[in-house]
């Protein structure tokens, strides 16, 4: 009888699979497993061919789908976020930054808001962020494209549109020196996560709790808009109330024609109002 060779990576793959299944509690474990292994297989293939721009992009988009798949689009906990974050070997410094931008103080977190900010670190405009969320939140691919429910689309857009993650030209102090505006970190799966229950103890690289709370307290809020102190290109400056209202009306009109959903082609349509902030020259 020939001996069976067990790949060294198999125990780790199975461990992550079991943990993900226990957290997700899927009703159809067979279908869920097929989707899980398809996503992770795409990720591993991409990780092995980083020299290609196309495969790097594929890896990133697969990573976002896995994040949305694991975290969902309802209310979750920081404990769950940090478990998934660790499983994907993401940077915990970036996670603290996202907590600060979203002002997520408590243990419970709105996952739509959390994922919107997270995805905004990878995209170059608010429109791209909404499109990426549309793809990541979608549980399946219809013949026409990706989609999300109109309520989620409106909630997501309003939330991100009212965050000020800009880097204004006139951001200077009285002394003529640039004010302290943090540059957003990009989402990067390469840094290894810290050991469990110890990721806030890295004094060399981790953002201190004091600085996090300080930025939260000094953040300004005007008319429902909050200046975050970070520059995130995929969110940018705030949009006007009139602009947000136009987008709402357009999304609801699209949903009326599409069974309550907004599709990616609706967002890319030239009739769609501008999603990013409109500058008045």
C-alpha cells in the first residue's frame, strides 16, 4: 500500500474552515463550503502570483468578498471582527484606524458602516467604494451583475457621504505649518497579526488608546458631518444634503424597476447623480 502524503498546509486550512463554519452557522453547509473554498482558493492562487497586477487585483477583491461573507451586513461585535481580521492576517494598526474613523466606541459595530470604511482604504473614490460594496455584499452573481438592497445602498451612501475623510488644501495652522492630518493606511494582508489577546500591546507600532480617544474627542461634527482626521481617498470630503437626496431618489427609482435592488450597472449609468463630493469653483 502506498503511503498517503498529507500537505503541510492542510491542517491550517481545515482549522480556518472549521472556525469560519462555526462562526457563520450556515443553513446549507454544502453550498456554504463550496463558496468558502472557492473564495479561499482564488485567494491562494493570487497570493502565489503577486507579480501580476491582474492577479493582485483579484486577490484584493476576493479578500473583500471574504470579509463581507464572514462579517455580514448587520450588527456584529469587535470580537468577531478581530477573529476574522486575524484569520486573514490583516494589519491590526489599520483596524484601530478604522475604529477611529467610524467612531466605533462600543463592542457592537454596524458591519455595513465598518465594511464601507474598510473598502474605502482600497478604492480611489466614493463611487468606487459603493461599487465594491455592491460586489462584496452580493451573495450571488445574477446574469445582469452585482446588486444590494436599496435600504442598504441608501444607508451605506448616506453614512460614507457624511464622513469627512478629505485632505483640504487650506489645512494649515495659524503658524503656516500643515495641520496634523493622518494619511490613511492601505488595506494590506501582508503584515502578520499579533498574538491573540495581545494585539494592543505593541508599543512600537500600534496606535495608542490615548491617541485614538484624543482624535475622537477633537473630531468636529457639523450638521451630521464628522471630520475624521484621516485622508481616505475612497471616501473623501462630505457631500451636500441636496446631493445625497438626489442619490436617494435615483436609487429608489432603480429599485422600483429591479425588485427592490440597486445594481452595479445602475451606479455606473450616466444618469446616476454624482456620488463623490461636488466642488464649487
